[in-house]
């Protein structure tokens, strides 16, 4: 039975198993608030849209499928990719994201940490 945060993630139709003891960070797209102080002591809010993300999600890289090359090719395109991530509790996150930062495989463990930023939402 899976014990980590995510059981698997599908990126552009290819399913990747996630590391069992993983602890990635997630944030849904939305607004942030900043307080703008006024001279009379009152304040107003300045809102800014922020992208959602799944950061530090470790996916299994299988050499016989050329997974590392597949992910690098997606990143090289510089275009959004579709994802569906299944959490161990059954929740599903979906969205359209960019693969950001470097994609590196840990040769000892066979996993690569991914950072995905864009439109991430809970279904």
C-alpha cells in the first residue's frame, strides 16, 4: 500500500509511479493579497494571480522507456503539458503545467524530482 503523498502522476499520457516516502509541496492557482497602507492608517488590498504547482514530486525513471529523455523533450518544447496526479488518499489533481528547473535522475534510487508550475486544481 502506498504511504507517500502521491501514488502516481500522468504527464502527457505517460504514467509515472511516485516515490513511496515522498513529501512534495502543492499549491492551487489563485490570488495572493498584499496590504497597501494609506496615510490615514487604513489599508486596501492589492491582489495578484499566482500559478499553482506541484514541487519536488519524485517520479520513477525507467530506462527501458527512455523516461528521462521523454521528460527532457517535453521541457525542451517550452509548452504546457497536461497532468493528472493521484494522491494516496484518492484525491486527484489535474492541470496544465510547465516542467520547470532541471530534470535530473538519481541513478542510485532511479527517481527524478520534478517541479511543475501552472494551472493545478483539485478535481
